[in-house]
């Protein structure tokens, strides 16, 4: 599908039960707040409880905060159980967590590779597995994020490990479609986004930022609005036609 802009017609979401994982910052927060604005019931999950509580305050009768670390299997299972109990089920799952380590490949340790895949891929698999019975029951949908960096050749400087994990995530979603046809699985491909949490979550140093980030401008000079991305998410989930892959951002050069 072509780029989705802010004018997309997104219906009101009253009664929809939405679990947004990674909702404390960036795109996840914006998706959760936008869904609440449109009347959905929303469970928000992330590590930072104070950030989640601020979202709950927007609509305390329709929003629940669940503190969890998606790199931990037990937390993935628990957050889904708590969300389903609070909302009486789950219609839509949105998984946004991702770890960006700004490194060249030869600088990444084995432990860091485990951390990247633990959150970006295994966390997504664990949350999805835990939510599957609920999604099958509701004939629900699940949405995940990939990046235009996965298609770039050469890759974006410093983001090779992130791109590798997103290629794996995309394949994971493709396999879910085959094994669980009762559920609609969508992937949203996004370019650079305003107010990304990458620098904080990835522990970017000033030296790393200076080395790599300036090179990105030539590849993607325009950053995408978080509001536009959130609209694209809800457009995909609420569309009468099942959408496997959407792209948000300016056309590639």
C-alpha cells in the first residue's frame, strides 16, 4: 500500500480492546493516546510505570497500565493475562518495543546481540504467543513495526544490527500468517520518526551520534510525524480489508 497520510479515514473505536506494548514513549505512546481519543479500551504495557500512569490519566475508566519487560518470558505472559483480564479480552495487539544500538557490526558483543533479538524479535514472539488464544477468539489483528532500513543497500550507518533484527521480525510475522490464519497480522514500515526513543534506549554516546547520525540526513532528510504513524496503525487495524504491509514516510529516493 502507498504511504498513509494524516487524512486517512479512521472510524471511531468505541468498544475495541487494544493492547499496546511499549506504550511509555514514542510511537507506542502516541498510538495508545490516539486509540483512547477515539473511544477504545486500551491496556498499555512497558517498563516505565510512571509514563504509563500518565496515559491512564487521559481516560482512567478505559485504560490500564501494566509494568513489564518484554525481554523476559514471564513478563510477556503476565502482561497479556493482565490486559485480557482488565479488558475482557483482546481485539488488537500492537507491539512497538525495539532496541537500537548505534554500532558497527564488529563493535557489537554477543550479549548485545542477545539483547537486540531478545526484545525486537523474541519479545514479539512471546507476547504474540501469549495473546494468540484471545486474538483467535476475537478474530483479532496484530501489528508490528519494521523499518525502511531493512531494504537499504548499503544499510544505514550504525544500524545494521537493528536492520537484521527487523528482517527477522518481518519473517516471523509472515510465519504467523501461515500458522494462524484466523488472525490478521500487519507490518508497518516506517522511516525516521520524530522524537524517537532510540538515543535513550540504545545508550547512544555523543561520539556515536556524531559519527553516524549526520550520515542519515542524506538518506532520509525528513522525519515522519508520530501522529501520522499512529493514524496509519489504527487505519490498518480498523480497515475492513486486511492489510499485510503498509508504508509510512516519503518515497525512497
